[in-house]
């Protein structure tokens, strides 16, 4: 592990950290729960109590999204606060509630999963990451918005450049330029469709956003475009990584995979534990509005704070045996695991709790059930060990599996 020379601490921008951050997380939690990172000009917090507070306490604002997110998405609800945030959030939340998801979008989710699986179910082997996880959530979002299925590949490209932009902690100028180009391309594509859709409303998500109104407030074309851009990146990346990581975890724990195969009510537990053990998003930033004390010291006003979700979710101060994957974990609460009261921090907490949490849960549950139905004897390719990659977001790079091909 590359260490900070002055303090003998892990460098979160090092190649060793990217390869396996979990030992570094342990060191940071124990020895430097508050760390100043000179390269990113940011404070790093890693204990569960501090990260949870950063998500709930209004002293930790989302003002950082003005430079972190807005350049590629535009002005989104992430940057809003107070009544403006509450109203804008209320405009989009109804489309992602359980009833609306089941009634309008569950058939879309099920169809997209089925179409992808039909493409490989007769082969006997497949890379689940490449053939399914990376494609499934983006295809679902495109179809939910009522956009042309012929544009799936274009959305995959946009999704990749936006995710790279958001995770560009080292400031690579080529990655930055590609993200900025995508913002312009996405706007040129979507805004004319939004204007056309306003005159021909349907049952799709884009129509729902166009017609949404609360106390006379509605979203303009730019706001809808920005939300769709955010949904593409945030919704795609979290579900992509969650599906891959869930199967990687279960395949490496065959007894738990067998339990899920026998009892599909355990799928929710498997997802909740995956979100804790190997969360899709490992760090989220906040900016302090005032000086604030945390474990290890004091963060000054106006500072950028990197909240290490991946470290907080394995904090032994909060979880029993946190370094083990266990879908029967005693701390698990099925009633709150996908709400703002969740014990894991994968969806953040507080007023910026992920709007799409139930969408992600629904997508993953559909994916797991359909994949296990199609491949009941699913196993890892002999000798293959799943490898995670990523710092800002993280998941398996490949997951080759074997199964009995469908007749």
C-alpha cells in the first residue's frame, strides 16, 4: 500500500488503493478518521457516525455539486436546498414510488431483463457484467423515458463518459473534455424531444415529468433535461454495479446463493448486504457551511469533505463482523433497508436520500429472479476470481459464468 510519507497513511488516489481500498479504509477509520488530502484539497471522513452525520446535518451542504456535477448535468435538484429543493423533489418523487413503479414501469423492467437474458440463455456461458449488468439499467431508463430503443448504444456511450467525468478525481483533461461534450450532445438530443412530448403526453416517465405540477410550480425544459442526465448516470451506475456485485458476492458464497435460489424472499436481503459490503458508490462529497467537529478534529467552514461510504459501511463500531458478507446479518431491517432510515449508507440519507432507491431495488430484484430462473445451476467460470475496480464508484469488471443452456 502506498502511504502518505508524512503521516504513513494510505493515499486514496494510489494504484494500491484502487486495487483494494478495504485495508486502507480500516487504517483511516482507526488512525485518521479525519484526514486532509492535499492533492484533492479535501478533508476525508471514514467512520459511520461521521458519514451519516454528513448526510443528515444541514451544516454539510451540496454546494460542491456546483463544480462537481453541474458542468456535466446542468443545474439539478442535488444543488437545491430549503423549499426550492422540497418542491422540485416533490415533482419527481411520485414517479418513483412503489405503486407507480409497479403499475407503469415494472413491465418495462421485466421486458428489458428478459430480452437481454434471451440473448445468451442458450449459450451455456456468459460474462454477466458485459452482457447484462452494464446494459440493463440504461436500457430500462431509455424505455422508461419513452425514447427510441435504437438509441441504446448512444446512451451507453453517454453514460460511460458522464460516469468517468464524475469519478475523475485526478483531473484528467481528456476525461473532462469528453464529459463536457456529452452534456452538449445530450441537450441537443433531448430538449427537442421534451418540447415535442409536452404536446403529446403519454404514460412514459418523460411525460410524467412534463406534466408534474405542485402549487403552480413545474419543471422547465432544462430542469427536465438535467434530471434525465442525472438519472442516466446515477441510476445506471448504481444498478449496474449492484447487479454485478450482488452476483459476485453470492457466487463467492455458494451456500448463500443456494439459500437465495431456494427462497426468493431473500433477494432483498442479498441486495441490502451487497449495498453495505460492496456499495456501488464508495464516496460522496459535501461542503461545510460552518466549522464542524468530527472524529479526529475540526473541519473548517467552506471545506470540501469526501465521505467514504465504502469505509463507513464496514465500520466495526456500527456493524458486527463487517468484513464478512452475510445476508442473514442481524442488523438487517427489511422494512428500512431501502429507505432514508437504512443502516447502510449506499443511497445517502437525509433530504438528499436517493430518489431512485426503489427503482434500483425493483430492477435488481427483477434481474436476480429472472437470471436465477434462466440459469438455476449458475456457477463461476472455473478458476475465475472476481476483481473489483474503481475508486469513486466500484464493481466487478467481469463475471464469466457457466450454466446449463436452455433447450
